[in-house]
C-alpha cells in the first residue's frame, strides 16, 4: 500500500476516533438535537451544489436514508453521548457491525457464517461487560440510545446498498437536506433557549460543529471512499478497528475520562467480535 494511502488511513482513524470527544465539547454548548441540526445546516451549506447533480436515483431513496441516518442515527447518538462517556459511546456504537450483519442476512439474503454468529455474541458480551461496570450502571439509558443509534446506522447502510453507486458528497448533501428539518423540528419541540445558546456559544462549541461537518463528514468520508475505490475491503477493515481504540484513548487527555478496566476489557472484546464479523463478510465495509 502506498505511503500516502497509509497516511490517509491514519487521518481517517484519528478524525473519527476524536469525533466522540470533540462532540462532547459541542454538547457542553448546545443540547444534542440542536447540535445535530447545526451540523447538518453547515453540511448542507457546504454541499448544496451537489444536490443538482443527476444520479438517476429516486428521491424517496434519499429520503429514507436521510431520515434513518441523519434523523435517527445522529439524533440518538448525540442524545446518548450527552449522558455517557465518549469512550463508552465509541465502543457501544460498534454494535452497528453485528446489527449490519443481521440486517444483511434478513433483508439482503447474505449468508451468515458460524464464525460471524460467534462474533456477534462476542461483540455484545463486550458491551455488556462495559455497561455492567459500576461507572455505567446509572448510564444504561444513554448507552441504550447509543445502541439504538448503532441499529439506525446499520439500517441506513442497508438502504445505501440498495441505491445505485452514488458520489459520497451527493449522498451527504441529500442526507443533510432531509435530516435538517427533522432535527430542527425535534429540537424546537423538545429543547429550549435556542437564541440564548446561539449567542453564548464559544469557540469550542462552534469549533465542534465545524469539526463534525467539515472534518468527520467531508474530509474523513472523502478519504475513506477514495480508499475503498483503490483497495479491497479486507485490507481496510483491520486498521479501521482502531477507531474505537482511538475514541477511548483520546477521551482521557481531552475530557479527563478515566480509563477503567471494564472500558479496556469490554472494548477489546467488542472489537474482537467486530473483527470476527467484518473480516469474514467479504462485503463493502460500513463507514462511520
């Protein structure tokens, strides 16, 4: 693999791994649904020209993906993240991989191998070890929301697979278009003080929004899809398993989150289960 591609993988891993901690800075300035709405507003502003590119894909396909990914996934993820550690969320969101395998079996007819079934059980066992530790006993609600976000992410990936091949920026533009009104209405209904929060947000809050839209969605996604076009999935999955590792490790210096034994053991077991699933699927890798 060329050095520039190795560097691109390192950039993607770092951006996505740090995204959990960076999002926590945004959640200190904005409530979760408002933050997601602002993220998609900025993303839509940046990607608006891509809405005019012809894709041959019915708009209803983009609507379903936009609501599932932009509405449910990010809404549940950020609401859950507001009530738990960034490192814990980085581990629990990995349940998207076993959920994806189950949905691909049920909806797409993919073959389920015995090692994948074992991998699912291992991944869930790792999450239960994490969630059952004393630190997270009072955060089960938040962790369940993150698990729900993982399921929505998995379902969105199945819906994306049913679409014809589409440019990643075109896809993200349509996702932002349909996710923004969903998140805006939800925020206006369930959250308060929007004008005051907009006026009082500091550079860390706005920087978090910029990072999530520009760094996580545009730069990291762009690099990831370029890598997928050049290399087989089985070469890209192993290094991408480091994303939750970076998510846990970066949360300690950035957020002063404790690196507990349960977080380490549960995280490693979850990653092992995900590896057993993804390295034997032979399908297109999911993206973060």
